C-alpha cells in the first residue's frame, strides 16, 4: 500500500473550450469535476492501474463535503481529517491543443492542531505502507516545514518517503533526507537558484539536491520526458505524445507509476508510460481507454546525450 498526504486538496473543475481569449465570454464544451491535489492525483493514478492506495486529506466547509463525496467514488481508501477552514476550489481551462490556463485558490488557513491531526494519520498508516508520498502546496498557517515533518515521521517508522513540493517547502523536506523527490524543471530551477535549460543542467541540479539530502531525484521535464538521478547513476526516459489533451496531473501520474513498479529502471519506464497516457486524456482523467496501445518509452543510460539541441521544454507546475 502507498499512502499519500495532500495538505492542500481541492475540488478541481476543468472546462474544455474551443479557444481561450482573456476578457472574452467563453462557453464550455465539456466540464469535468474531480478531487484534486497532488497526493490525491497520485492515489487516483495508482487505483486506476489496480494498485492499492490510501489518501490522507484535511477537509472543511461545503467544499470539503463535496471533496469527500468525489473521493467516495474512487477505488482507494481515504482518511479524512476534519480541519477548521474550507477546502479550496481550482479552475482549469483547457484548449484543444492541450494548453491549460489555471486559477488555483491558496487554500484554507489551517492551524498547528490540524498539522498534528494529519501527522497522526501518517503515523497510523505508516505501519502498513510501502511508501509515504507527501505532495503539493502547503496551505496558509500550516508552515513550510510540514512536508519535512512527514519525512521525519516516515523515517522514524522505517518507511521511505517521496516528496513532490516546491520552493522553501521542498528545501525544508530535503534537509530531512527523503528517499525520493520529484521536482519539475521549474522547481529544479527554484531549488538551485539558476536556469535549467539542458539535460546536463537538469542532472547537475538533481545532483545538487542529492548533496543536500535527497536520496534520489526523479525530475519531470515536460516533452523531454523524465530523468532519474540516484546511486545507480543517471537514466533518462522519453515517450512520443501523439495527442496532448491535458497535462494536468501528468507529473503525479509519473510519480505513481515509478513507485508502483518499485523504482529504478522499471519504475521510470512505467511512470513515463502512465504519464504519457494521461496527457492524451481530457480534464484530469489519468487512465487511457481499455484497449488503447501502451506508449513506447525509450530509456537512455547516462552520461546524458543532448538531443534536440539539448533544450528543455518549459513545464509549468500543476499545483
């Protein structure tokens, strides 16, 4: 079982439009409503592929009740922790070419008692977990050290912890020595304080995060696939995307596949395959239709060979 922690979950409303023009009236072609937040997405991807997951989320207000209603429809277990403020609602506008415009609320204002309640749930699930995954933005009042506290709790229980966060929250978590961190290109740049424009620079940035305390670094690089940097060296994976419908949740699906396959080469291949499938689905759907051919994933062992002039496609955070 993989336990996920989402301190800032959401109700995600995705609108498909013909074209998005700021300042104009738009009529949605399709509307998708899903439970959101990075840890929730990881659990959704795991369950969609038949893997066991257990999601920990705080909830409050009418939006929190809606979130729980949406989560009850999913095939994974949920440990809902009552909190003192309402769950956020996020809007994503998706164009036919896959361009996504997002508006994310900051989230509820939580207190130390809420943090302790979430950590108590983490410690309880750690007894049966193969991994703990702590993900996403930290809501106001919870403190940038929340993910670090989850890492500490997991390590105390002897369970490896993966972190998908950004900014100061990521740096604080790395100081607690997580087994794995999963930044995207922009989060790599923020963490090391410099531009990351080539695969070689992405690997160098990942090594810097390892020097700071991360066991492995799994970096999602948009159209350039993903790079895994660890004790075994450097491994790059890429897969051709025939149709981009939505990139929302692709990085979360990458992480889910990596952990489900046990990490390493097999994990990277499965993670990129799952992520490629999800990019071809509308809204925040994470699973390709039954019978769809599996994406072909190409693996390259380091040292990294630059391709397409070595330039990385810029990838925006979905959180």
